C-alpha cells in the first residue's frame, strides 16, 4: 500500500496517534526503580504496600508500610487500588518495582482518549484534539508514568463522566453505562480523593442532557457508589490511625489554617496553578483564555471554569502548605486548563494557533524529560538490599538516618525506623529504640541523609554511600538477656 500525503495528514489529525506517541516516549526507562530526584518518597510508599501484599497478607483494608518501627506498620492511606494492581501483576510475573509505572501509563493513556471523546461530545472535535494534546503534554506527561495514583485516579473520574454523558445524551445507551460511570467514579475517588474534583461538573451534565428517569437512575448510582468512598476516608482511615498508631496519611487541615497558609504564600500557590502544569507559555495562554472567555461571555466554558476553580480553591484551603509544596496537587485541575487553552487557540489565526500549541507542547515536554534519565548515583540503592542481606537477617529491625523520606528503607527491604542524625546520636533515644527491638543502624552519607559516625557501635560495613552498624548491648538489654537466661 502506497503511503500518500493524505494518509500522513489523516494520521496526524487522529488524536490516537499522538496518545500513542506520548505513550511510547514514556516507555523510555519504564523499568527504572522509583528513585527519581522528585517524588521517590511518594512512589516508594506505593511500592512498599504492594510488596507487603505480595510477601504477606494481601488484605487491602490493612495496607502496611515498612517504617512503623516495631509496630505492624499498618497505616491509613488512600484505598490501595494501584498497590493492589501491582500485587496482582506480581502474582503472575514475580515482584518488581516498575509494574506500577506501566499500569499508571496504560490507564492514564486510556483516560486521555476518554477525555477527548467527552470534549468532542460536549464541544467539538477540534477543541477535543487540541485540549487532549495539551493535557497529554502537561504535567500529566511525567506523572502518567510515576508509581503514584494521581493521574490514574483522575483518569477514572474522566471515564466516569464520559459514560455519564453518554448514558444521558443518547436514547438507546445501555444501562451498563450508568453503572460503569458509578464504579469508575468510586475507583477514582478511592484511589485519590482530590481526583474527584472534576465531578463538580456532574450537575451541569445532569441539567443539560437526559430524561428525568435517566437522571434519577444515574444520580442514585453515584450516591450508592459514594458510600464506599465515604466509608473509607471518614470511617475506616480514622479507625486505622487510632488502632495502629501510624500518623502517616494526610487528610488535610482546618479551612482556617489551610487558607492562612495559602494567603501567606500566595506567590508560590499561584505559581503552582499558572506555571506548574504547562510552564510559562501555557500559563500565559491559560490566563489569556480566562480573560477572553469572560469578555466573550462563554457561558458553558465559564461554568466549567467557575465550578472547577471553586473546587480547586476548596482543595487549596484544605491542603494549605501541602498544595504549594507538592506539584501533583494541581493535576485534577489541569484538564480544565487544557480545555480553556484549546478554546483560546480557536480564537487565533490558524498559523499562529499552530505555533502557540507547538511552543506550549515543546516547552512543557522539554521541562519534564529529566525524569526519563537514569543517574549513576542511583546504582548504590539498587545494590542496597544485597548489601543488607550480607550483614543482617531479613527480619531484623533497622534505623536509617533518612527521615522523613522512606525510600532508603524500601530499597534496603527492611522494616524499622526513619530517624534524623540527632536522634541516632542521642544515647537515650537509641536505648529506647533498642529496647523496642532495634538491632542495626544504616547511615546514608548523602542524598537522603548526612554522614554520621557512631564510634560506640560495631561497624559492619562502609563504602562511599553507606555505613552499617550493629548495636552494642546496653545496660537494659543486658538485664533482659540475664532474665532470659534464668
């Protein structure tokens, strides 16, 4: 078959081609361990839970972390959808770090297609194409391959909204669409509660499409599917925290505290919104789109913008410092930004619009490619488990001077405590931990820790990255040993 310029043009105008291109680019380094400069902490807490499912009890209601000291490590967190999918993959292929990357990438790429179909149905095909291309090259590009539930969760919610729109807007749509919409919403909100932010647009869809009977059924399905979400976050997670004592999961702050923190750091918060998702050219385009849609009184777009912006402000006030300290909190709002920018591009002459879209995409992608590269300094962490196996039993409790980052504990494949240098240098604190079962101390000399010498302990190993000690018996442990003998 001869490939003509018409075939090429048709291919370039098909959003599935660009989704596939973005998918393939992100396959670069897909098997890397979760140790990027940014977000290694967040990723290793996901993989910790998945590995504990694989090696222990696979109960999603009791997710287990490795840094609970002498406790079980059972902790409140998002419902472990991604963690459990990694566990299921591990049952088939054996455990490996990177399964979560591929799972997230596949689901997020499918989410881009559903986003395109939703925008095409509500607005038009051209706007759907541009907004999907922009969304795929935004901050979603790199988070779509991280072992984190954020883009996966929002993708589930977008799929849910598409099925809801499809069910309401088409006369003969199967009832399964309504139940599928409810199930996908529950999966998204359970995976990451802020991912439900786009659901604030559901009343708009309900008002504009569908007969009364369909609206009532769909609303009932959503209310039914919201029950497990409410149960998990407002009943079960507080129970886990109270019962097992792990205060790891962040459920937000009071609105007064959070809003004050946002007000005190308004510059950082605005930077997260206007520069974080697309960088500078996209940020200017989004701001221009907001002004232009207000000037032209685009009611539908203003409804979308106003509703999601209101939900974002509520999220910001509930999150406080966490919002501007972590770039992934803006992810549920990025689809709205992509839609607004796509609308603004329609108002420009076609050549200028094409140049602007290209510039936004290239600037955004080029500012994210660093996460696709492996750095030789990571190699030491890939060998850490082997090193620990040479000198310590797998079940031995370890303290690591990497607090509060748990990544080193994950790669050591041990359980125990995350400590600061000051805590490990404090003899009284060390004695307390030793009475709780601490046997070894791993010192990270750089990256996640800072060098520390403990001359009173027995040095087992040292290289340019790590120093491993075995604790010497204290007076209290001698006493316990004497009691055991007699």
